[in-house]
C-alpha cells in the first residue's frame, strides 16, 4: 500500500512559562514545519507511491488558566502529499483542541506536554483515486518554549496525530507566539515622610545630703543616693548638675564659706569619679551660712543647715522622628 504525506496541523497552542504566562494569559501564534505520514494504506489503497514528508503549518490561540495549565485551539493545514505514480494529491487539515501542561526550568524557558483531540477533514483526489472523510482523532505532543520577553515567545515542538481516518501523522516544527492581557501594574506610591518633633520634659531632680559638724566628708550611704544624677548625666548630654554647699552659723563666716565649698566639692568629686566625664557639667559652689533653711538657734535647726543641695534642673528633650505625611 502506498504512503501519502500529510501536512500536520499547526496545533493551536502556545505554552507559557510560569512567570510569563501569569503576566499575559492570552496568546496567539503560528507554526511551520514538516509532517510525516505512516500507515497510508489504511486510507488510500490504490496509490503505489507518494511524497511522505511535506510542509505543514497553522495558527493557534490559547488561554493560560494557571501558570502550568492552558487551553488551546487552532487550525492546522496538513498539506498536499503529491502522488508519484498518479496525477493527484492527498490533502488533510483540521482543528486542534488540546490541553497543555507546562513546567518552567528557568525564568525564560518552559518544557511542555499537551494532549487532546483533532477534528480532521481529508481528501484524496487524482486519477483513479477518490476518497474523503472527516472525524475526530486523538493527538499529543511535547516541546520546549523560550520567552524572548513577556510578550513574545518561540518554541520547538513535536506533535503526534493518531488514526487520521487511518494514517498516523507526525509533525515537527517551530512556532512564534504573541502574549497579552496582563492586568495593568498597580502603582504603589512611595510614602512621603516628614519630620515630627516631640518634646518631653524631664522633671527637676533634687537631693539634700546632710553633713556632720565641721565635716566635709560624704558618707557611703549618701554617695549611693547620687545614682539618679549620674544616670541623667549619662543619658542627656545637655544635663547639668549644680552642687551647693551650706553650713550652720557657728564659727567665723569666712571659715564657714570655705567649709561649704569643701562640702560641695566632696559631692561633686563623688559624681565625677563614677562618671569620668567633663567636670564643667558638674558645677560646685559654696554659700557658707548665708542660706539657712532652719533656725541656727537650735541643734536641730543647725543640723538641717549643714547640708549640700544637689539640683539637676528640668530639661526639655526634643525627639525627631519621621512619620508618613497624611
């Protein structure tokens, strides 16, 4: 039995890679290549010789349902296989309806497989040969697709058509597809930040340290009470500490002035030794007996006047933060 060459349909299909198909689900294209027919004697029995390899091509369209699954349809002209020993030809054409499964091996390359049905229409016409038929046949194929960009791809593929009214047809070819339909990109405006200044007020710190009569030595217990002042100096560069020494009225006024300075310096030195910082932020001064807080006529009053007042004035702290403009 003679063999006849069929032009295999350019099965309508274009496979999209995962990244590109998600962007542009719709596609159309065309393909061209060669077809080869086997088992031709099942369709035409009176032909002794024919060209069993012929040009084939077609167009296709499809929709990428998911990044890996697509539906495709199209038209394929299977061509005219010339009869060598008779005047005439064998022509086949039809429509493809296939599903396509893709797997991305890189951002721009897919491999794919497809399967479905082919509705064919064929005719064998010539001297002593006349036959025609139409119907459905199963089809399957595989290939590789390269995305030039998100809108254009090319592919190399093979497709098999089983029992097209008897013969089996093999197609191999190249295709070119155009993709579109991606939603418009969402424009996300960059937030605009503005500087926001907040002011927090640190309350005044105040402590009074008592001293024994005629003494300028601070006790360990009183030195431990200086911790809040030390902390403020560490955390706030603008903070200052004022240390003011006082005495009672017993003794000469000049002596008491000197003693009050010694008491203030004793407290200031205790702060400086712990912090190891610029001494200009700790200001020590003596007021002698000039600023009593109680009567110097009683022992109890004089004990209250033998003191050092430690003061850290209230402080406004500016904090600069960036917030999104409304």
